[in-house]
């Protein structure tokens, strides 16, 4: 066999060997070769969308500090990135294209704004190695965990951090909450607790019935624990409250002689207890549950007095 022919055969053999090795390598590590995006999403319970709070995250990879760090690669050297609830808007997720960079990344949710708590971390993955940690070494989510480590071997991995709002129950009842009453002459003051007269409602309405809930009582404009006559006209009672989680408002009320209760000046959340006997036990008026979002809200009750005694009874819970 001539030398040139031997060279050509060797060259072909070399190319076949190289191609075979590349095929074998791709077959052995198909996902690692095509790894691309790491997506981080935020879900809140209940859903809040763009009206809810932002949650802050930090990221890290295996490169030494200052050498292609997570912050320099993806965050323009910022130390954190922030996300809102993505339940109805996937655009609220953060996508990191990790092609050509470290495939091992760690994402940590910093301390969430109260009263929100991190209640789960989950990832969609096939070949990737996912570990969730923070409070213990168990690779699955445990209460107190706040970090997910993804050694990515899939084209795309999505990790979702779930935060649940543990809002505080509010009792806005008359006798409990910080109400303000404005008389017909425009003068405002704090209403005062007073025992009901013989005609006024003295029990909770069905289905609970029985005595008023603890703290709930009739109140009147006069600075006295004794029932006091007032001029005829409209007496406007208001209470302002703040909720940090989406919640429901519900309750019941009565008034002498009549009353209109409204939440946030919204016709859809308005209920009327008609003149002239709104104060009777059988006329106690229930309302709600009405949904309220995160923020400040106002309940206003306009009580119409036809002369003589007047007052308001309201049992209102936010939870």
C-alpha cells in the first residue's frame, strides 16, 4: 500500500473516531450540553399580583468572588433582585440565561415582609440536582428553609418560591375599634360605650345568637356612660384600618333610628338598615363577606337620628 493511501486512510479513521467520540459524549451528557435558562418565580397565597408586596432574592454561583460572580453576570452588580406574585402574570418571573456559565447556582429569598412567610420552594427538573436548604440538611423543603441550589442539567429549570400571608385578625367592633363620630354640627369626637335601652338590640343575631361578642357594645356620641339625648340629624361614624394581607370583612350592625354602612365609599359594599326602627333586635343587619386588598380602608356608618336617643352597634371582623 502506498504511503499517500495510508495517510488518507488514517485521516479518515481519525475523523471517524473523533465523530464517534463526540456522539458518545453528547449521548452521555445530552442535558448538560443544552442547559440554558434558570427561571425564578414568586407565588403568593392568596394571590396578590402587582398589587402585592415585592420579595427580595440573592443569587450565588461557584465562581470565586469578582470572577464572573452571579451578581456581575446577571444583576449588573446589584446584590438583590425583587419579584411580585406571578400567579396571573408569568412576566413577573426572573429568567437567567446561564448558557456558557456556571451550571450550579443558589437562589435565596431574604426575610419576607411581615406578615408573609415562605411556605414552600419547588422546582421543575429532570436530570438537574435540586437541593432545598436553610434550616436543615434535608434536600426537600422544610419550614425555615429559604435557599434552593440547582446543579442544572436540563435545558430549562423553573423554581417557585411560595409565600403565605398570615395576617392578624382585626376586631373593628364598636366598643373595641378606634371609631370617630361627627355630629350634625361638624364636631368630631370619640364615641362612648353605653348600655342599651329597653328597645335596643341586646343579643347577637342568628346563627350565633346569645350575648354580644367580647368587647362589642352600643356607643353614643355623648361623653357619658348614661344614655343621652341628641339633636335630630345625621351622625357619621368612621373607622380606618390597614390590612397587610388580602382579607374578608363581615359583620352586623344596628342603629337608632336608621343607618347606612359603606366600605371604602363603594356602592357594591353598602348596606342599609331602614328608619325608624333599625335598633330593634329583629332588625339587626348582617353584611359581607367583602374582599379587601392590601392597604388602608375606611368603614363609614351614617346614623340618622330623628331626635332623642341615638347610638350605633356594630360587630365587624377583618380576617
